[in-house]
């Protein structure tokens, strides 16, 4: 009975070592680095979509669309599109009746 006293502790230590080894192997793999590492394809796609949705105020998937010229309201989808604007404005000049 006294020989089996620390067996569960040793088993948990070995199990923890095996899990740490497996995690280390996965994190250092080239596949993981390409998918979620620095300069990964996943985060590039995420960055492109966030830039597009921020700039055009709707979801988009066009790559590198943030480089377009949107300095005028006509070119900016979120400001004006098809003679409509998302901003509220007066129908007539101040002091005049519409």
C-alpha cells in the first residue's frame, strides 16, 4: 500500500508534461504559424474586411479596397449613393418654406 501512495501525483505530472509537449509542437508548427502566427493569412483577411467595412459602412470582401480615392462625397458609398445620403439635411434653405 505504501508503494502506491504517490502514483496519482506522478501520473498527473506525466499527463501535464505530455499535454505541454503537444501544445509546444502545435504552436511551433509551420501550419499553425501560417494560419494564426505573425503576418498570417487569417489576420490579413480579417484586416482587409475590417478596413473595408469601416470605410464603406457595409460588409465587403474586396481585397485592398482601402486604397481607392474617396475624398469626395460622390465616391464615398457611406456618404452618398444614387443621389441618396445617410445624413439628414434640410429640404429648403434656413428661413424658407419647403
